[in-house]
C-alpha cells in the first residue's frame, strides 16, 4: 500500500509539471518574438572559443558558443549582452541595430562580472571579502556522479569529501576539520534558500552552481548552524528564449579493481595441518571419510571456490536526465527529470532514484516578481553491507572456506558449518539472496517567494519553504539464511518515519552607489523554522516460512513489543549584513545573526554570532596598475563566530524513560527519570581567523587562491560525571575545546592557450587538529568503536582520529623461551612491547599508534582540448594517514575457524622466526590474539580518480540532423590506485558510523572501477 501511495504521489507531481509546461509554452508563444543576434567569439589569438556564455543582461536568457565559437540568441532590440568565459574578462555589448557580432576576449583570472551566492544574496566575486569557493555546472557535468558530493569531491581546497565504501552514496564530509565531539561536524546545505536540505535528494544535473562558504565572515550569516561551513546549491532556472530540450545518458560498467589474497583450498589444507601439529602427536582428521562431499578419496579438496568472484559480480549502472527550459521576459521555467539506477558490486545491492524538479520565475509587474521551486524524489535502496561485526556477507566473502561450493550437487547451499571445527556461518551468496534491508524514501520539497521592488535601491523578499521526508524500512531474514543461527530465527520488521520541516524567511536588501567611489549593500531580515519527526517500528519472529517476509507480521508466533517516538525542534533568527566598497579597492563586511533554539537550556536559549572582514584589492593601486607580472592581487582578512546547534533534542531538560517488569506473570510498565537537566546548556561556539590571498600572474596565466586559518571551538558538549547519590552517572555540560589550523592553496594555470589548450588545477589542503580541553579534569575519552580493546582515543594535546593500542615487536623466538615465560608466553606467541617495564602486558602498555587523517591532501586536474576533442585527467592524493584494519584479528589470527589472508603462510615456525605472525594453531589451543599496531597499515594513496575523453560534434553536422548540440564521451573512474595498503580493498575507508571512526575498517564493501560512456543531446 505504501509503495502504491508513493507511485500515486509521483504521478500527481508529474501531472502538475506537465500542466506547467503546457501553460508556459502557451505564454511564451503568445508573446512578441525578439530579434535574432548571431556572432563569433574569439580568444586573444583570434581562435574560436567553445562554451562561452552569452547572457541578455537582466534576464536568464543565455546561450553558449559551439565548437566554431558561433552563437545565436534572440533578444529585445534594447538588450545588452554579457559575454563571459572562465579565465577571460567579461564584456558588455549593447545590441542596438547590430545583428552580427565578432567578439574578441582577453585573458583574466577573475571576471568582474562573476557572481557568487553568499547567503541571502549575491555578490561580485571580485568584491568577496571572505573565503568562498565556487564550482559551476561545467565542472559538475565533467564528473558523472549519482549525487552532488561525488561531483564536488576534490574541487575545493579545505572541503574534505571521502568515500567510506562501495555502497552508492556512502560519503563523509567536513570543511576545515572537526569542530565537535558530540554534535555534528557536517556542513550546512542550503538549496535555493532552503536550509538543511539533504544533499542526496539533489540531482547533479539540476545544479547550476555550488558555492562553498568556509570562513566565519561568510558563514556567520547562518549563525548557530554554520560552524561546520556552508554549501549553497543553486539549481537551474529558465531564461528568456525559445524552449530548449536536453537529454543526457551515462552508463557505467562496474568491476572489482583487485582481490584481497586469501588462501585457496590447497593452502588452507596446509595451514590446517600445521594447526593440528601445534600439539605434538595430534592426528590430522581423515576428511576423506568424515566429509566425503567435500574431499576426494585421496584427501584433497574437491572444490576451490573463489568467493570474491562469486559475490562481487560486474554490474551496470545507468543515469538518465531530461530537461526543458525556456520562457520570456515575464515568465521563465526549467523542468528536470531524472532516473538513476546505481548498482554496487555486492550482489543485490542497489540504489534507485527517481527525481523531478520544476522552477518557475515570473514578473508580475515592474515592482513585483514571484517564483516557485518544487521537487520530488523517490529512493529505493537495498543495503547488504550492514551489521558491522557480525557474520555479514562482506566478512564471509573473505572467511568462507575455499573447499566449500556455493551449492552442492543436490542444490542445497554450502557453508562453513559443513567443515569440522570451523565457525558455523552460511556462505555469502546465500546470505545476500535471503536477507532483506530495503529503504523506500520519498522527499517532496517546495519553496515559493515574492520579491517586492520598493524603491530604486530597496527590495523586500519573503519566502516560505516546506519539506516532507517519509521513509519506510522493510527488513527480513528468511529461513535459508538462519540455518546456522546467523539471525537466530526467521524474523521480519517494518520501520516507518516521517519528518516535516518548514521555514519562513523575510529580509530587506538595500543597494546604493553614492558616487563612483562608494557602494553600500545592506541586508536585514528574520527567519523562523521548525522540524517535526515521528517514527514507529514493529517486528516479529518465528514464522512458519519465508513467504510473507515483512508483509504479514501477524503470521509470526513471537511478536515483539512495538516502539514509537516523536520529537520536534524550532529556531528563531534575526540577521543582518553590511558590505561597503570604497573605490572598488577597500572592501568591508560586517555580519551578525541572533539565534534562539529550543534545544538549549532555559538560561541560554539565544546567542549572537558576529563577524567582520576586510579586503584590499592591491592590484588597483597605482604602484601595481599596468604590472606585467601581477595582474590581480587581493588580500583578505576575517574573524568571527559561528555556532553548532546540531545536537539531540531535549538534552537540557529532564526526560522520562519507560521500563518494563514481570509481576505475577504479567508485564507491567513504569517510568523513571532518564536524564539530569542542565538549564545552562548552551551552544558550541567556533571562533575563526582567516587570512587569504587571491592573485593573478603573467597575464593571468597563473592564478592562486590561498588561505591560512585558525579556528577554536569552545563549550564542547561532553558528559561530565556526577555523584552517584544524584541517581545519575553523568550530565551533559559545555566543558571542552578543540582547535583546527590549516593551509589551503588553489593553483590554476593556463599552460597553453592556442588551438591546443591545456589547463591545470591543483587543490592542496593541510589541516592540523588539536584537542585543547576535555571534561572537568581533561580525562581521556574513547569514542569507539571498541573491538578487542579500545581502538582510538580523544586525549588533550592529540588530534581527533588518534589510534591507540599495544606495540607488536614480533613473535617470541626459541632463544627467548625463558623471557617469554615471564610474560606467560612461549616461542611462537606474539611479542608485545612492555612500555612501562612492569613485567606484564596490560592496558598500561597501550600508546599512541598513529592518525587516521592525512598530513595533506591534493587534487591534480589537467584538462586538454583540441578543436572538438577534450581530455580530463583527475588525480587524487592523500598522504600520511593510517588505516586500522580490524579484519586482521579474524582473517589472520584465527586460523581454521575460517579462511585467512595469505599472510598466514609466513607464520612462525622454528625455521621462520623473523615474522610478525604467531605460530598457527587451532582456536581450541588458545589463539594468539592481540589488538596492536600490526593491524595498522599505511593509508597513503594516489588514485586515478577520473579520466574522461569527449567529443563535441560540429555545429554543421548537428544542425544537419536538427539538433542544437551533441556530445559523446567515455572514461573510467577509480582508474588506478597506488598504495601500500595491503589487506584491504581501498585505504579511503570507514566501516563504522561513529564520527571519529574514520580509517577503521572491518570488511568494507569495495569500491568499483567504473567504465563510463555517455551522451548529451540538445534539441
């Protein structure tokens, strides 16, 4: 029924969009047609420029030049054309009586006409005083990705986007490091003015531009929600022109880049024999008689299954997009439709997305304009790599025994349970085919605005936005996957939740040029927002069979108690900003926001977040005017405060917790106080200093954007212990501090500018994190995940993401037998370092082992083009980080329970004592198992992230087949990986969901190598 409702909702939205298209077309063709202007755009060498934007000033009517530099546009006779292209100076050309134009452009790193979105307004890029980076639609189009983050990764210095695994859309993101321990570190996403939008709902093909706000001067306009940085996404809108239709298709063939070396059947049998020989005289079982289904009469295994090939199959992904844009001076529209089917390598793991968006902008009269943005997205995702730590498919693909077939000759599933003394697990193919975890999510987002032009200098804008997010999770473990107790019994469940968010924003904008030397831009406004959430869950177990799955929970004999929950939060804000420009050389910005949130204590509901910035365009001074070396130079400095309100609800007040007990055979319920109130709970506040330089050199052939920053977050929310006489263990308080310092450099060069063009972009980032204070007495905190012991630590003076454990010195040798005995060990056992020299190995010998986060990251992008052909090569570099691979514990230190890494072939023997792997033994002999630095690998890498070759067909050929444009391209993503990471698929990995579990792996789903091919067609 829920799926049917989703389909009905989607069809209703589709009907509305089609109706709007019909109305828009009628309106457009009911207007007087403008005159046609054609022309050619040339570079400084009089060679044609491809992709130059020609925009009718004051409208959204725009076209781009083809491979010959040619364009045609329909405009009014009084129009002024804005001609712009990345790396060149923008031009303004009045049309007048002209019908044919020849335009020659000059190189420039910073087009004075370029505009960036800065929150509640826009600003010329050259006038920006804060640290703001922009990514346009051309960059996004070059990188096929199912969501915005995939296209944005590596394009902005200081913006760290990592891919946790091969699951579609599994990312981590932060800007300029980690500011918080218990609150969110994610940046704030703003889409067409709507705050807090889930980026996964945005189709990359809908995006016109992305602006990344990094320093306090640019983010403080968002106050309590801006400490993690802000990413502003502007979607595509219509323009004043005849309707244009564009279709794009991207197909991807996904393959496993490399296999992890594990034992084959012959190697496993050799290790197994060595394990039995651990005890002198112990006989090796006659498996030919004990397990004739698996062994030949001579004792050799019948099968040699490559489980990685059985589970990680090549898959095909596809992405289709259709857009319709057009309009006239009074009404403009843009409609976009998308379908995405992203298949992971793991069997039956997928993410399907259906999306549509319609943006309509209208001019009612000379003083009133209005618009509507409406989008709908439906997701269906099947997740197969959940359940970290259990006998999951991603674990069993490496631990399944090679002598076990996927299916026996009689059609029954094979499994490790068939072999004596092994861990009783099903084979991974069986697990994947009989386990279900499916999310069905529908997101509807709407935003409408009215803009009133009060005077020549003063505008008032008011908008109202709403978002409804519904999700239904269906899960089940059917009988064939529980034959060995993997999921205990046949079980199924349904979880349904709904979130409703609304936002109302109103603000005035005052722009005044007092004379040629003085310009003032003022913004003053208020905003209200509320979010409501509810969830209900039901589950049951012990079904007669697996026919119903989750569709008839009443058929189970053991129903579990249902659960439900609800909460809401709201925020009220007042904000203002003043921008003053003196002689276009001295630029001042002051911003402030006053926020009140329901999440914080009664004594600290409101807080003020100010910032100030200054920029000096030194290149406009007489001593640099006309310089042949320095063509553009701007120095920026800013300081300000932002907050973090992304904590749980009701943390400042006392809460009730329900409990149950059995009295006289009946269940009774009761409530107790669950948390201790803290009316002084307040915002985490981040103070940030930033100094930046924007520079263009040698005719703007070399362009540099560099920043250094220092930000300190105070009032970290931490749990502080309280006397047990209070009835509680702890209370949430503001008692911590952390610092991030870093350097960001973006280098853009125009290496060759003739017919053959070559451009290079290098984005370089260094961030150093340091914990300044923790708790009342600076106690260590272990944020998890725990494994055999604590894996990582938060300690004053160290950075977040610090690994913690014992130090392995090797394996005790025969010559060290006497000393080994003092540590209750013998030759062949692991030798751990006794750091404090007390004659025993315990928790006091644990120490700092390494760091999860890299010393530096870099993106190296080269673009080449010749006539209609273009080539993109994008390299990703990460250096200095470590990866804690917990799979060593189960795939190296537990021989004969399951399959092992081939590294166990180098285990200790009397003839091979120089090793870090203990003597092979049965699990019943007492495994030599310690969590230490042997589990730590070098996570540095160089990745061939994206290589793409494209061809734009000539305008003559395209027009001959009645098309506007045609482009074909092919490429490969994750083309190669250079790394020392040994027993994992990829060093860019995070298996656990905890905030500081980056770089900790326990059988992650591998990333695919994807061979792309695509087509873009314009009608």
